[in-house]
C-alpha cells in the first residue's frame, strides 16, 4: 500500500545521502563561474556523463538567440539536457544551474568541507545542491523502478547568474511543453518551505 511506497522512498533517500555528498564535493571542486567557459565545459561534461549513466538521452545544447544586456559576454556555456521516457502521460521538467558568481582561484581558499550537519563550498547552495538533488532524485526513481511519467526532462543551464541570456528561450519553450516545472534553486536558509513563485526575469 501507500505506507510501503513511502517507506521505500524514505529508505532510498537515506541510501542516497552519502553518494549525494560525494556528488556535491565533485561539483563544488570544479570552478564554474558564469564567464569561465573552460570550467563550465568541465562541469557540463561531468553532469552529462552522470545523466547518461542513469539512462537518459543526453545532449549538450549550444545557447541560441543570445539575449544581449549591458554585461552579457560574447559567449556563454552550453546547457545539459537529458530526457527520460516513462510509461505514463505527464511531462515533468527539472531545472537547475551550474554557473556560480565566484572568480577562478577561490576554491583553493574555500574547498568543500562537511562540518556536522552542514556542507560548505563555493556555489553549494546556488546551485550545485540543485544539480546533486536532481541527479540523486533520478537515481532514486531508477532504483525504485518508478516510470509513471510520460517524459522526465532535466535541463541544467550555465548562465543563470547572468540572467540566462542564452538559455531563456529554451527554458521558456520547455516550460510551455511540460505539465510541471520544478526549479532546484535552494530555499532560504532558515526555511524548509517550497517556493511556488519568485520575482525574477
């Protein structure tokens, strides 16, 4: 029954805790500032490999129709898009971003660390935890053999901190094509609430 299903999910979530922390360390250990194309490509390849290993149909998407603002660079990083086909009808989109606001070189001074019940690292809350949660949610669904969706799409963009100039058109289109979109941007530190809407571009 339902209680058994919940128990199975909780059990899987517990099993994913250690691996998720390992993933966080891996993600945080790659510097990926919004203008660091080399770092963004490294982290994109890592994410793409992980999603492919989970059974996704994966592509690295070149930004198109760059929306130019005052501080928009000439080039932005590629997006990672993964598609998982299920047996159901609903189309679900999971989004997060791999770029951070930190300059190259800061990692040496502030490496990933776990202290008690907290993990620390550059860009960990914004938004490398989001990527890790998506990867391990997909891993949980696979372990539970849950495929009661039509399409599960993952899109990780590389220009969120620049106001998403290269990904906004694809994000807008995918949002319209899916029945539900979940953004894995973290909630406020003092809150465990889910935000249903935020101010933004």
